[in-house]
């Protein structure tokens, strides 16, 4: 940081992983071969990038901070299988990749996850805030069971790979992290007629996770143009109407969404 005159920017969530053990752990769990094209989001100073380049055929490293891009160009000079892209990963033009391996800023965790789940990939190994990682694989009715759990379950198999202490980062973040491996479910575990309806039903219901389905679904029905009497009548005809939202299995949300499509 002294060499490049760079101070971490809190608004960009810049906490750099500096522990060799955990950097190696991330790479080993990606099971890389020379046929893999790897996307890395938030390359930082290139610590993880360099390790990925030793195993993968190609590494596409994206960094939004122009100050760090200058450091990356120097630190990774000579690595012919690394392509650097300056900019926001959500807006950048990216080549095709089959794996994503990253230590992304915690502030973009949710957006990055949903963005990634909409794209074809074979495997992703990512570090997340520990609380966020728990929600990805939470048990039904638990405190961590959420929209994130259901949506992720529909798209991908989640494998927790262990916690990463905050001491593995510099500067020290406020919370510990966790390592997670995601593999897309093909086909999905249950059939959904309309994924947009499914996503909206899940989102709406979890805003009232402790209420029964027949009450919690009313805002969705109103948004579809049903007046009070019609909305109540439809809600009373739904399966699981007397169950509380937090008690529904992911598959149950699919049944409800298909009923409402």
C-alpha cells in the first residue's frame, strides 16, 4: 500500500485477504484445471489472482478501483493467462467463463450471488460475510431461513467450506467470513412455471415471514390488481394457507408460485 500510495476505501468494501493458508484453501476448493476460465471479482493487489493463474487456463480479473488496477498491471506483469478488466463487473463486457473464484467485497454479496446464478457456470468458490453464508444454507423455520435460502436452493447446491477469521484480512473487517462452494442445479429441484412470479412470491412472503400464508400473500395479490374481496378469496383457496411463511419448504414456494402464475 505504501509502494502504490493506496489506502483502503471503506465505501468499496476493501478488506484484502492476506493469509496464505486461506488463499490456498480457496484455490484448492475450486478444483482448477488448464481447461478452466475463471472469473475473479475484486482482484485487489492480485494475491488470489496469481495463485489462480498457476492452476487455471485463463483468469479474468475484474477490479473497479483504478488505483488498484495500476498495481495489478505491475504485480501481474508476465502472467500471459491473466486478463485484467477495469470496471464494475455488473456492467463490464466479460468473456465466457466456467468458474468463479473470488474474495468479493461483502457489500456486493447479494447482488453478485443473484447475478451469478443467472449465468451458466460449473462451480463458484466465494467468500462471504459469515452471517450471509449461513442464510444460503439455512434450515426451514430457523432464524436464518430467508428469501436468499429459497432462491439459492432453486438455482444451486450450496456447500459450506468453513469459516475464515477476520484476522485473515487487512484492514480488519468487523465480522468473520465463510467460504462457500456453489454448483448449479441442472435441472432445478422443482418445476416453476414462471421464474419472475416465483421470485416475487418468495420476496413478498418473506417480508412477513411469521404470518400465515393467507395473510402474507395479500400484498402480492393486490399488486396483481385484485381488490380486497377477490384477494382474500384467492388467498383462502391457496395450498398451505394456514402455514406460516417460515415453515414452508422451498418446494412449497414453487407450488404457490405455480398456483398464482
